């Protein structure tokens, strides 16, 4: 029997490490799947963000439309300048009337009855269509100064007669009586001083 002896060194058999290759494939697969899932998640998030942005744009347009409608309504409700000025004048008149009412409430009728009677007599002494511009009443409730206007010249002697009849010129002398034609009316001025009854 022959025996064969191989004196040459044995050729090493290549050893493949299938385990490390499988690990690499597994790792690559896991990376691919996770990146795919992350991409899918980002794509879904982007879609949600786009839909939310579109919703915000629609809501913003709606709010802008509402704001424009409110501005239009405000412009329609705005009070014209002339009406506002007239309203301010009426408010001032009401305030003045309230102040006058407060002063009238404090007015003592017994203390000022002579003054009131003098004003009433003065008013009754003036003919129709005549106006008082200014007057001054003395301490004895007599008329010491009067300025006004009348439509007719013949009303001026009537005014003096009525003042005497109402005892507004009692114990007074007419120091000055001046008349002047002013357009369609006649202005007059009367100044009286104490010193006896005027004839």
C-alpha cells in the first residue's frame, strides 16, 4: 500500500464571515427603513403644515374682509362735520341754560322783586318792532340809560311817554335824547339824571 505524503504546506481555505456581512446588510436595511419612515413623516408633516398655512390664509382673508366691512360701517355711521358742530353748539346752549337755571333757582323773588317789576315795565313800554340794545337801571329802580332802535320815527315819543307812564323816569330829568336814522330803522339813546320830575 502506498502512502502519499504531501510535504507542501496546506493552502488555507478562505473563510467567509457571513455573520459580519449579514450584520452590514441588516444595518443598511435598518438605516433605509428608518430614513424612509423619517422621510414619510416629514412629508406628512409638510402636508399638514401646508394645509394649516392654507387654513390660516383663508382665516386671514376672512378677518380682512370683516375689518373692511367694519371700516365701511364706521364710515357710514360717521357724523358729518356740520352736524357735529351744530351738536356742540346745542350742548353749549344746554349747559348755559342749566347754569342759568341754577342761578334762577338761587334767585330770591322778595329781594329782587323791584328789579323784576322794572324789567316788566320796561318791556311793556316798548312798542312792537322795537329793540333794546342796552339799558341801565339806577338804585331806585329808575331807568337812567336806554339805547335801542325802532322801525318808525313816531315810535320814539311813544317810548318816552310809556316810560313816564310806567314811572321809570320818576324824579329824573332827561339830560340827553338822541335819535339817528340807520338804514330802515331809527336808533335812539336816552340819558336821565336825578333832579325832579321831567316835563
